[in-house]
C-alpha cells in the first residue's frame, strides 16, 4: 500500500505572486483545472487513496476547495510546517501517517504527467529511495518515492536526486512555463487528463451555459469553462482556454491565448499569444504586464448583483422587513443612535465595497432591550439583503482594510450577510476564531444550515437578558 504527501510551499514562487496576486498558488488554473488537482488525479490513478497535504502557510483555502477528498475518491488530511524545515524533517513530522507504507512525495508547483486512459500503479522496493529535485527559482519542485523500510534511514540532503522515472512531470518555474503548459494541455494533451466540461468532439471541451451565437466561429483545440458569453462575429481558437464567467465581446479574435475566469475582453480586439486576467494583460514571452485602465478593453467581470444573494434569502429578507416594520416604527422614536460611516467589503473579486453605518446601541431602557430582543438592530440591513447587495445569511461583514482583504483572499466565495455563523456562535469579536468559523461555514454552507443559523440567532436574541455588544449593526 502506498500513501502520498503533497508538499505545497507558498514561499518562493514569486513569479506567481507577481502575475496573479489574487489567485491562491496551488489553485492556479491549468486548462481551467486547479494545479493541485492534477497531483490528486495522479495519486488516484496510481492506486493511492490516502493523501496528506502539507503547507507552510494556513491551508484554509485548500481545505475549503478540496474538503476531505470525497470528490476525488480518496481520504485527504492536512498538516503544517515552518518555512525552514527540510524534506526529511517534514517526513519525520508525519511519520504516524507514513508508517508501514511506501510513500510518494510531490513537492512544489509540479504537474505530473499521466494518461487517464492508461492508469498505472507505482512500485518501489522496500528499502529503495528514488526522486528528482528540479532546479528553478525556489527549488521546491520535486518528486520522491520511498520504500517503507527506508523511512527509518532518510538522507539529510535530497537536492542531489536526479533519477529518471517512474514519475514523470514538469515544474512550472515561471510565467512562460505556465503559458506553455496551458497551450500543451489545450492541444496535444487534451484527451489525457480529466478536464472540466463536456467533450464536443476532438480537442474541444465546453462547460455549462456557454453562449455562442451563429455568427461566431470556434476553431479547436479549445477549452471553455462555464457561463461564457461570446458576442456576434467572434473568432475563438485555435489553442485557447477561457475560464468561467467570461465575456468575449463582438468582433473579437482570440487565438493561442489563456483567458482566466471573470474576465471581460472588449469589442473588436485581437488577442494572440497572451494571458488575460481581469484587467491585466500578460505577455508570457517577455514577461511584461499591462494593467489596462480602460474598462472597455479589458476588465474584471463582476457577478450580477442579484446573484450574490440567493432568491430564497431575498424572499426571507422581504418577509422579515414586513414582520418587523410595526415594532421598528413603534420603538425607533424612543432610541438614540450614534453612527459612523464605514466601507465594508462585499466580495473578494474586485474589492467591492458597500458604504454602511456602524451603530453604538443604547445600553439601558425598556425600549432598547425590546429593540435588541426582536433583532431590530439588524432591521436597516434587511433592505440590502432584499435588494441582493448582501445575503441574509452569509459571511461576516468586514470593514475594508488591508488585514481583512487578506482574510477574504482565503475565502474565494466570500459573500457577507446580515447574519453570520460567527454571530450564531457568539464569536463576532474574536478575529482568530472568526476566521476558523468562516472556513467551516464555507465547507458546511447549504440552505438548511443557513436557516438553522437564522432561527438560532433570532431565538437567542428573544431569550437574552439585556446583554449588549459594544458595537452594533451596520446600515
């Protein structure tokens, strides 16, 4: 039996941070498929079912995307290490996981080669060790195979390994390599991998809700994600990859290009040999970056305002407005509020913000206690949920600042709500615990869980004995 360690160091790889600062490194898409999922597919096809993902930074974003591995047919676990620890120390720290099993290690931004049509198991002698440590900018890309008896006698320096096979693959040390890998995946290797979408003939993968008018022309090989709209007279292909939620406007020609998700490409343009990421245009040959300020040419695609809040939540918000209108109108004249204006984050994509008022609520008085027990301190936020600008139940509202922007980078599905899981648990004023709550909420979120949160908060407020938080809601 063989197990696998996937070492995902975030330090180094400065090229990826330079070109794609808002994309988590190991979720960077290759042919619309996150980088780390190629390693997971390779493990599955090699007969490995137990995988541990190790990172030198908080791996919450990976946990949210990959969960426990059910979608891959394997068991995933997670661990952390410091940036200074060697590969030997990493293996020894995880010896309980590795004990009694042969071990595959895939390290860094490394894409293994495989063919889903011809799965092959990996084998290594009980006391053997093989591997290949690749050079490059950060020196972390490598693979190793270790027999179970060899785990007790590991060498200190692993950088000299240069074995040929049985693991084949390529590191991705720079932007040109990233572009070339995508072109290879879109072309000759398109049938070898489990790529998202449906095969529409040779070298053509298309996702859901792709709109191609009759006057547009698509020439394979192409890989198209979900929710893509091509305008009239577009020419797409050959050798293009277009991510989810993109708009290619009328008359535009795209070939030999990678268009990352949530990108708008303007009218009557010609894009060839480039990478487009929102308003950023990248030349992989020269490494140059152009941040386009003219939104008529290139820009981020913003989610439709009404799609941010599910329809059922908007209906519930409207019903709460009707139910609470009378008690709010009766009690509000007896209360005094002091408000300060704050910009709050409403999405992770383009740092969308919403101007809200923060209230410090009155501490004393019958009217104040009733106001809070009936959850009327959130009444003024309900109109934002009914209009779709906020969710009724979602992530915590966070003020727009550098620290909070870093938090939501690890929450790619960040969608704040009037009520939150952290509020349900009473952790609104505990930042560290709140981040853990948000990660769990992203994992467990569904309609019934949201209703449980809403009803739990409303019931708790009805029973509370006049305890008042220092800060109130926001308007």
